[in-house]
C-alpha cells in the first residue's frame, strides 16, 4: 500500500519500511507495506489494508482508497503485486511490527519530483552485472519493485501537477 497523508505542515507524505533482516523474502530491503493474499481477503485493497495495519500499526478506519497502480510481476518471488494507493485521514501514529519491520520512515511525495533523488549504480545480480536505478530517500537507496512503483507514482504526480497548472494558468 502506498499510504498518502499530510504531515503537521500540510505536506503530502508516504511511508516505507526497511524489512527485518530475519525475514525469508526480501529481507533487509526497503518496501511499501504489503504482502500476500490470505483467505478472507476480498480484493487487493483488502489485502493491502490488512497487511499495512499488521506491519505499521495504523488505524484501518482512517484508510480511504484512491486507486491502484499497474500490476507488477516480481521475478525473484514469482508474485504479481497490485499496488494500492490510499489516503490516511489525519497524521498516522505508526506502531511498526518489530518482527517484520526493522525501521519505518516517511518521505515527502515532492521528493520524487527532484532529479537529485534519482540515481543508478551497478550491481551483480545472479552473476550478471546490471545497472540498477534507485531513489535516494531518507538515507536509503530504494530500488527494485518499490522503485518501479515510485516511478509510476512520480509520473502520475507530474501529470496531476501539469493538469493543475493548466487549470489555474
């Protein structure tokens, strides 16, 4: 879930987690809260809301769905991910689940629009030297599927900003 909320100054923020190093899948990586569908989940929103509440301890009644990003296939885990975007009414009082979350941090959505927040590095992945793009947010390199989701969100923010400028200009 890409949770969007206002900070005390009224700036739009979102939250990312650093996954606990002891987890089996994607341990030690930065990600949005989320997880696999469980029996009883009605849809992607239900799964995202349940997992977000479990991982970062927010009040589910304050989560208002806004939409979805494009479905994304993750080769490393063989999962299809449906990113859900939701607004949190108020300022969240996070209570991260220490079993799953080593750290939780927030970032301003405007950070996605600054070129200096985007970079790339070379990594050896499964024996192959690849260029890996990432976002530099709150001292972390956010790459992989999370960076792909951030890139789509960035594109939507840019289009919304352009639309707003045309309407007011």
